[in-house]
C-alpha cells in the first residue's frame, strides 16, 4: 500500500510542476519523453554520488546498475545467471 501512496504523491508533484510550467497533461510526446529521461537519470544521481569516491565501485555501479536500467538491457550479472 505504501508504494501506491508514494506513486500517487509523485504523480501529484509532477502534476503541480506541469501546472507551474504551463504544460497541459498529458504532455506532448517529446516533453513526456524528456521528462522520463530526466527521471531515469535523476534516479541514478544519488547512488552515483555516493560511489564517486571509490573509482572501482563507481565503474562497477555504472556498468551493472545504471546502464541496464537507463538503456533497458540486461545487466552483466543477469547475463551470467542465464
């Protein structure tokens, strides 16, 4: 139930931002895609910043966690398990 409330809250926040920017909902496809890309990239920012001090961990995180989620490809871990 908590995940649904968080999702509703995120949707309300997005609606408020759309309203402030004067963009009608549903947004034009290009605006929506740019917004989704921003969400995907923004999701990775905090974990990436945490790992920035350790270069080896940073490279592993980008290859195994960030890239598959952003690009929609299986991670190297998933490929090895198959």
